[in-house]
């Protein structure tokens, strides 16, 4: 869980650095991906607080996937 949480944090940091430079955060599709990522992250944190760490990991992986989609949709290629 801690690894996936850190990985998600890293992608959020990338969003701030990469997308702020491009002003891509105003794109509706990018915003949709970011909102979904936030929702999934919240669900992951709630699952972890209930001790459901396997579910929390799955939710964090999905959240990170949404962040990757946002980055790519903004025109920045990242592998994965």
C-alpha cells in the first residue's frame, strides 16, 4: 500500500510540474481524468483505513492510471 501511495503521489507531482507548464489542466478531458483519479484515491484511503489494503492497492493503481491518462492526454509521453 505504501509503495502505491508513493507512486500515486509522484504522478500527482508530475501533473503539477508538467501540466502547469502547458496550462493543460484547463482541458476538459484532462480535468475529467484528474477528478476520477482523486475519487479513486479517496476510495483507496477509505479502504486502507478499514484495513482493506488489497482493495486500497487496486484503487491506487487505478488512480495512478487515470493520472497517466491525464498526462498523456495533455501531450506528454510517459512510459508505462
